């Protein structure tokens, strides 16, 4: 019986193609390594300063190292069979040549300090990265400064950043080690001036500066004024300044340093009396290790049963929790909130069921025991008004005095400690928002009421950056303000 099944024929013939990829080059590595060790087909000998000689193949070395590639293709060494490599340890070169031929290398505490510079020179980035990873895992107070120096010398960016961060975060442990005393003047200034420096108190930082200077007094004493410029001496306690700073011989013999001591004492004196007129500079600004995070702060307002509140509280989104702050001096609603000098919160004006206020109360949240204090009263009683701050000038705009809506505005100069009137708005405004943009004030809306007895319920919120840093004994107990108006 005839088979009628037809086998289809291709419309056209195409060249056959089959690709095979070797899964491993280990065998080739082994052969090349064997040839090198037996000095077979080798066309280059590498000699180090201490007389050690290593055989190799130019093509193999050039394929793995940009350094050797340039040497054997562009420079006179391409026609030589003996090359001397200066400033390179023989054992390090031996390990790196073995790595080129085998793809394996063992990094230890003993060899890492010679392997890092050698791999950097030969541009073997894989080995350099492995050395950096090894050193980063070994960071501790006894070696971190040495590792930092090594990272800086050989442009190990990630390791340099990690070691600097480690020093800042473990400063009090690092300063107890001998390596700390070997810091250069430039390193010391950079470290002391950092906002990221973590210490239990500024006293410890001051003491570390004095210890570093005394270690090599003749050459370092001229650096003391520059270092003291960055010690936050005003943030130490008054008792500490009087007991430990005033009579320090190094400071007594330095006129600039004595100025910093007097500044600290003046600051502590003003701190006990004033909130908004204290001079601020780098030495009065608490450090901010780990940066800041934002919280929402509210003060006063209207509670249940229409009771007027004297509470202060803030919401921390990191822990998703509201926390209470110190109580206000007087229950109030419809007042204004402002921030000056990055760390002082002011509550202006407001009202209760009996009175309209022109008072201004301040709250310093960097204090060990924050509490509201009276400051300088406004010229006019106001509630439901707008508040803005521009360059340490505090503006109070519009509102109501209980009988009339206000068209007036006034400004407080923190330097002269005086309120002064400024030109009126074009329209009476109450219950409005006041924004600051490019050093200009914007009243963004107004509320017109026909019944002056009607209560305007105005709720003001300020977003502040907070970092738990204290003055005096402990930096971890009271918050540091870095406040933004919202």
C-alpha cells in the first residue's frame, strides 16, 4: 500500500548555527598559573625595590590591569622583558599577580594595608573594593582614624565616608584612643566643627580639644583659637564654665579664647532672662547628629465643652504619637505662633472668655526644663491675626481687638527689643493666613464678621525640625528646634 503522507519541504535552506559558551574558565586559569610558575612562555619579569622577581605573561597582565595594559602597549616597557616597579611591596605584588591568574585572593588584617595601595596602583578595582569592604567591617575606636587616613590617601570614597561617620557617632570612645592624638590640625578643625558630632555633652568635646592641644603643645597651641571657635562653649552649664573653663591656663594665655569664655558666660546670663534677644552664632547652635525630623506643634485653642486650653503638644510622625509639652501661662485661643533664632517658639496675643491679649510668651525647647516665659508685649491687643518672621523680625498683622477688626500691623526687632508700627494693610483682616515668601508678607485671605461677639476659632500649626539634643548635661533628653512655618 502506498504511503500518502507527505513530508513538508522548507521553502528555503538557511545556514545552520549553534552557539556554545564555556561555563567556566577555571581550567584556563589553572593552565596559565602552571605556565607562570614553571616560567614557561613568560615574556616579562617584574622586579620590586626589595629585589623580588615575579614572572608573567604580558598579555595576561594587560588583560586584567589597566596599569599593565598601558605599560605594555604605550610605553617603553612593551619592548622590555624586565620591569622594575617602584614603591610596591613584593608580597603585595605576588598576591595581586596570583589574583590575576587565579581570580582568588585572601585579605587579612596583616596584608590589607599593603594590598590596598598596591591594588590602587595597579588599578585592580575588584581587589581595592574588597579591601575597603574588609576594613569597613573592622572599624572600631582603636583603628578608625588610621583607616580614615588610608581611605583618604587612596581615594576610597565609600570607606572615607563610613569612617568619618563612625568617628562622629562614636566620638567619646575614639578620643580615648592614642590614634586621636595623631589627628592633624585640619582633621581636628573639621571634626570639631561638624554638626553631626555625637557626644553626651559639649563639655566632653571641650575636654578633648584641650587634651589634643596639650599632647603637642608647642606646635598646636596656635590652633587653639580656631578650635575654640567651633566648641559650643555657651551650651555648657554655667557651673562647668566657672569650675573648669575660666581657670584653664591655655585659655588664660589666649585673648581670643578668653573672648569665647566671656561670650559663654554672657549667653548663660541672658539665657536665664531672655528668650528672643540672645545673640546666636555657630557656638550657640546645638549639634544635630543624625539630622532633624519634623513634628507638628500646637498650642492653646478650644477644647471640649468650649473650654479654652492652656496645653502645648506635638505630633511626632516617626512614632505616630502626640506628646504633651509644658502648659501655657494663660489659657488662650486665636493667638499666633512664630519661631525665632531657630530654637525659640513664641505665642503672641490671643484671647480667653474675658480678655484680648497683647502679651507675648516664649518657649525654648532646647532648654533642659522647657517652660513658657513672658517676653515683650505687642503694642496692640490682637487675636485672630497673622504672624510672620523675616530675618529675626516678627510681624503681627491684622486681627481683632475685641471691638474692631484691625487694619494695622506691627513688627518686633529682636535686636532692639522694641515693637514698632508699620504701614497699614489696605483692608481690615481677621482670621487670615499670613505667609512669608522671598522676604515678603502675604495675607492670603480674610474673614469678615458682623457680630463681634462671635468667636473666631483659629487653629495654628507650625512644622518644626526636631533633634533630641540638650544643653548642659545630656544631649539626648531635650529637643533641638529647626522650625519651618507651615
